[in-house]
C-alpha cells in the first residue's frame, strides 16, 4: 500500500503506528530557500559519500557533509566522518529549526543530490550515537522530491513530496520501526540539498 500525502495538517502524524513523523510545511519563503540553496552549494565542504557493504568499497555520486558543535566522529555505512565547524548559514537554519520544533540540535548531516537519479536507499538512522529515540529535523532545499517510509514488519509505505524550504520532523520510535528513503526519479533534473539536524551523543 502506497499512500501519497500532499496536503497535510501541520500537527498530523503521518505514520499509522510505531513512530511519529510530522510535516511542518514551508518554514522558508521561496526567495530564502533559493538563497540558502545557492550559498550552501558553494560554501559547504561537499565530499562524495563512501560506504563499505559486504566488504566492498563504494563511492556515491551523491555528496555529503557533517557539521557540529564539536568534531564528532560519526560512523554509518561502515564509514566515518569528522564533524566540521558550523558555517554562519547553518547556524541560522539551526536556530530556525530549533524554534519550529522546540528541540535543540548539536549537529547536521547534509546530502547533495545533483539530479533525481541520485537517491538514498531504504535505511534507518538508528546508530547508537543518536540515542534510543532520535529527534531528526529534515530541511529540503532545491528540487522537490518524493520521500518515503516503509514499516519494517508490515511493509506499509507512506510517501510525501518535500518542497524546497519545507521541514519534516521524525521522532519517537520512528527509526526503530520504519525505514525511509529518497527514491530515484528521471523526472527531476535539478539538484536538491537535504539538511538533517540531530543530536549526537559521544
């Protein structure tokens, strides 16, 4: 079952059970979203993401960057990143997201997808360093893309469209019970930047 939600109430939980996901809509104007997109594209220390899967080393076309309060060492997909110091724009967005979600964050993982053909496979942000019930605030910039959740047991799929300047909040048992992904599409030729603000525990 694949439900496509396009017009959600700000306080509505997208997930039927086993987690909490809230779509808070656009928190930036179109001009603000475009300004941040262009600035981050030029100023973030983007690097191709790396992963070790079944002993093989993969380098993705997608690029990523990791920023935080301290040089946290974050390991996922069997690869480790060292957090860089915040840029002024990231601190501005961090403050805005904290105001909108009522939660504080000490780090941000950014991903750059050059076209719709670059994607993210099903996964959960369930690393121990993020705590038992991570609160993750996701900001989208650039191209509008479809985003999906799949329940780990029932396989039910919930999908929505993430517009530039919008904010999605994942919390509670979401990471324990649901996978999420950014599916590939040939319909999108523009780039997208995704910022996921989170709290990292050393």
